[in-house]
C-alpha cells in the first residue's frame, strides 16, 4: 500500500462513526498492538471473499437438499444452517468487510 488509511478516508468511503469505533476497539486490544488501521481494513477486505464462500457453502444445501433427498431432511439441516450463518456473521462481519473491500479495491 502506498499510504496509510486515515479515519477521514474511511468516512469518505462509507464507514460510519459506529464502524470506526468498532475498528478502534479492535485496535486497542493487547493482541493487536502491532496492527494499524490500514492493516485491519486490509484484513477485513480479505475476509470478505471468505465470508461469501462460507455463506454459499452453508446455504447451498438448503436449495439442493429438497431436490435430491426427502424434504424432511431439511428440518435436520435447518438448525445447522442457522448456526453457520450466525457464526459467519459474527466472525466475518459482512457490513464492515464489504466496506473494507470497496476501500481496498479503490486504492
């Protein structure tokens, strides 16, 4: 990267004050002492594709399961899918990762 990202750059690219405060909170943790705002946004940008792939893999059986198997099996997979979507939602926050992806793509 040519230059460091600033809070103003992030605000100009759609990050809200709530998003920025969440990023600052992550940066203040002890395990993230060597992180900067730029490296954190870059990491979130990389997580965007991982989150999309995970959601596709979790939700694809909901579409194909009733086609190839009895619909009753859908009841068994539904709680697994709900748990998977919630886990991905918290591990890879889609809103922040999408905004970070847009920022890094534009750089």
